[in-house]
C-alpha cells in the first residue's frame, strides 16, 4: 500500500516515479502497522498506511528543503521516515 501511494504521489506532483524511490520508501510501511496493530479493521489499517505515506512523502520532498533540514545528511531518510511519521502518530 505504501509503495502504491508513493508512486501515486510521484505521478500527482509531476515527478517521474522510480523503483528505487518506491522501494526505499517502502520502509515506512511498518510505521503505519504499529499504531493499528490488531485493533482496527483492514480499512483502518490501510488508511493509516496511506496517511503515513503521504506525510513522509511531503516531509521528504518539501520539508527537507526548509532551512533547519537543509544541512541534515540523511541518505536513507530516517529523519523523515521515522521522525515525521512518528510525530504524526503513525509509528
């Protein structure tokens, strides 16, 4: 689900989706799994994953350009993947 949302966001923003970007960002999928553990139905779990994917996409592609984050050397996107999704309650 996270991979499909990531590729859809790439298409919607006019970027060229890449397999490497989609697979690399597939890492934030577990963030959407933790909060809904066994407490919600499949729709709740999928909506949580969609929300986590969108938050990480926006953080990685737009927030990373802002002043305090410009100097962060984060090759794998750990700050954006776990930090922003975690602050939003997805992790």
